[in-house]
């Protein structure tokens, strides 16, 4: 999750790990998921789309404000 102030938090890692065991995800899938998480974190850090403010004008619609 990325908050409006730019802070972010990885959520559901424990759920992913539980499902990885339960559904026997291949190791390659788990590695790819971690790689994509790292890429996503880099996008957040560098402020690249969609974390560059482009979508800010839509936030009121997404959180129920302005209805």
C-alpha cells in the first residue's frame, strides 16, 4: 500500500507465504513475486507512474469523497 504522504507498506506477505505452501507454488513463482515486489518498491521510491501524482485528481472518487 502506498499512502498519500508517499509512505508505503508491504501487506499480505504472510498470506502469500501460507498460500505458497498450501497450493505448492513453484519456487520460480515465489522468486518472480519477490522480484516484482522489488520493482514496485523502486517505482514508488523513484516516483514513477502510477506513483508520480498523476492519479491524485481521482483520489476523491476512489475514497468516497465528493459523492
